[in-house]
C-alpha cells in the first residue's frame, strides 16, 4: 500500500491505490488483496447496530462470579409475604 494514502484519504484518479514493488502476482492475487483492504477499511470503527450497546448476555465472565446465597435476606427489595 502506498504510504501517501494511509491517512484515510481517497486517492485522486491519477494515483494508484496499490503499488506492487516485488514479485509477479496474478490478477486474482491482486483482486484478493484489494478486497481485503477494502473490507478492512469499511469495517474499522463501524458498529453493526449503531444505536445499541453490545449485549453482554452469556459472557464467559459471568461464570466466574460468586453465586448469591439462598437466605431470606437475599432479596432485600422484595415485599414480605402477607
């Protein structure tokens, strides 16, 4: 990748996006690398659901928490039996 275009700017039509400095890649190799850079550029910093926070349900850290006790004072916000 040309170091002049690493700041996120789009190149002008006269400048190439990629420059091959060594080797003899096929058209398929260049297409794969171009698709890889294009997908990495669009996926960086974007969230799949922009308005929602990430759901932490089923997080592995939940398995490491201590379990609550089974005493009557566990549910302090619960109304007593009538």
